[in-house]
């Protein structure tokens, strides 16, 4: 029965994804010998829609750096010397001079949260708050404009580096908002702080038991502090207003604009509500959201893939094929599952958000549905369990084919598990900025020994893995230049680096470029369409004002996005690029 269901699904998947593969086949068939650049050019009368030149163009392919690229009907039609492409310039061809800026294959964020990025722009944005005192001041100002009893919600605070050296608590908030419920989510999305009004409204008191997979933080006297971790956050979820359909659209529109402005051409969108998929598809069809989106649904979205298979919208910019699971929590809120207790809080070793039987049942269903699984795992125990569950699933489904399952974050690894990623063909999806933020506090959480397997990019690559690079925005800023810098420099934005940061785990610039271009393409089954600048592929490009492949490491952070192009459409244009 299982085999029959799989065959039916594979046939359905082939039809569903044909729209993604067919254009490449049709186009390249018309271009002749792809190994001969002159043969790849169309007839002189078939002028290009777009020609870009005037700066180094890194193809990410065997030809390395070229002078110019031509685009026709959303695809790359020629790559090479500018003089060889001039015959493709007609009266209606747009020609862009990069003015010395450098262009690359389109950068893709392999792990972010599109709706939350947009939503952060619409509610209390707490990114960059530098202390408990500043947080309280922001809440106090918001309370002035809030109706009595209205919930004040915000997103983005992170206490690491605050002078108070602690989490905020209910008493901090009660001092300025005794009547309005306040719910402020930490940047990692795995903890929040609520004031007394919110706790009371949710029925949380000192005797409320911890839910499975969650923790209500309490002080030495057993009093709830207002900090709720992982599953405990759901206890106050009803206090936050459900976004209206228009609010959902506005959030996605804003997020797309933000990401195009940063230079991203695409995103692997994590923990997606199934009901949002059609919204994104329709917005993309109408040109209201122009970046590419590869969706990983939350667990209850697996049934959507079981029933209908992978799906793509009309312009193929929104693809839904994956499901996001959670093995554990986050390191900052001490929810990441560790083999040994936290060094700075020995009474806890983290939280498991899924058990063996739950995981295996979902994973077997995913295999039958042809769905890619992307499992959040941060602690060494969380990663070990995720790998174990994958290995069991693969063994029980040896005929499953090319699954490309992923582990999202893979932050803290036992040395014995590093080679298992390549051995199992599991893709580590990692966010370099996590390291340069976390390594200010990770030594306190983990102690010196466990840092050997922390943010181990070099070790994973040397063991045979590819790494799909991302940002986890809005947990982090979501800036590709910060992510690229973090990967190659492994330093704080201020230049900080100590031996505890394991500088030997940095990657080369060629590897970093792959982390945000061709490796995300592979991690989303789109390497035949995206990831390199080659004839026949989709015309997705990212240009920055500085050549991040050659400037000093510190200068990477001073670069600016110049041009973001998706399928030949210019979705962001800065001040540097000049066109006729």
C-alpha cells in the first residue's frame, strides 16, 4: 500500500513541478551548444531585454568572472565579454552600467520568516533595544496610545549584552503598564515576557504547571517572572489579535520590499501557516511580492502536501514543498536540548519539543508525500536526536529517492555527529550571524568544551556537507552582507574575536558565495534553475557597491545593495547603477 501511494504521489509531483523544469529545457534547446559562448547567442534580430555590464560579474560557474550578461524572456541568454554581447542590444534593450559595482547570482536567504519580517514593521519593533530600561520606556510610550485593556505586543528584543545582564520581567513592565496586557516576544521567537495583566488574563499563576515542551520561568520564591519559554508561550497566544486578511497581505508586501532592498532575490520561508500559501501565490501572480519564496509549512501543513503535492504559482516564484518540525528550543532562552546541563544554569538541560514516536510518524508521512523535512535543532542532544530520527526513517524507506532533508540551525554539534550529515545526505541549514551574536554569550551557556562543535561551518564542509546559508530574520537583521561577513570573518560586527570563537571554523569567500546562491538552490531542488549565472537559467542577480569577494573583510559591511533582479525584473535599484 505504501509503495502504491508513493508511486501515485511521484506521478502527481512530476506534473506539479513540470512548470518549473520545462522552461529551462525549452530555452536551452533553442540555444545550441551551451559549451560554446558564441553558439549560445540568439540571432541578431532577437535582441536582449536587458544587458548588464560595467563591473565584475561572478557567475558561480566554471567561467568565474565575466564582463557582461544578457537576459531574454526572464532567462540568461548570453554570458561573456561585453563586446561579444553588443550585437544583442536593440532599441528596446535596457542596458545597465554597474559603475564598478559587483554582481553575483541572486542571493537567497535559506532560513527566514517572511510574515514575521513584515509584521515586525507593523507592530512594536524591539530590534536593537539596548537595555531593560529602554524596553520599558518604549512600552510606556506605546501605552499612552493604547486603549484601556488593549494588548500591547512587540517583537525583537534580545537581552544578551544588556547592562542589567538579565531577562526583563513582569515587574519591569507592570511599573508602566499595570492595566494593558503586554506580550513582548524575544528575537528568537522561543521566549516572551508578559506583564501581570497578561498573565492574569491568561490564567497563569505561580501554581500553573509547565506545559509539555515549555517552561514558565520562576524566581527563587517560586513566583512566575513573566518569562514564558517555547510551548509555554501558547498560554498567552489568545491575547494577541489575529491578523486580518489585509494585515497578512500588508505584512507580506512589506517583507518582500525589505528583502528586495537588502539584495535578496529569494527566501526559504520557514514555519508557514498553510492558509498563507494561497495569499502569497496570488500576491506574487499580481506582482505585489516579487522575491522568490520556497515555503516550509508548519507541521499541520503536511496534510496539504499529502493531498495536493508540491505546488507552484503561475510565475513559479512561490514554491511549496517542505515542512518545518522542531526538535528543541533556542540557546539564548536555554531551551536548546543539551546532553549536559547548561553551564550557567545547571538545573536545566533544555527542552525537547518532539518525541521519537511523534517525529517518526510525521517523517514516514512526509516520505510518502514526497515532502522535504526541515527540522529545527540547536543543541547537541537535539541535533543527535534529529539525525537519529532521519536515519531510522531513511532505513525504513530505502526506496524513497532524493529527499534532501535538512536540519535547520545545527548550531551545537557533538563531534561524532558532524560527519553524519554528509553520510546521511542531510543538509545543514545554518545562519552565520547567529555565531557572531551568540558567541558573546555561548561560552557562558556551554562552557569551553562544547564550543568545539559550535557553529562548525568549516568542519561540516570538510566532512563533505554543503551548507544552505540564511539569516533567521527577524531573529537577526536579515542583511546578506552581515551574513556573508560573518561566514568569512567569524568576528563580531565590531571586529571582536577570541580563541573561544574558533576562528578556524570560518569559510572561504567562494564557499560563502555558494552558501547564499547555488547551495540554497540545491537545498530547494532548484539547482537547474537558480544559483549560478549560466545560459538558460533564471535571470536572478544581486549587485553590491563593493566587490565582497576581494575587499577587506571589514569593508564588506560598508557595501550597499545596488541591484536586485528576479527573472529579469528589476525589483530594487539603488543609486549606483546607471541605465539607458
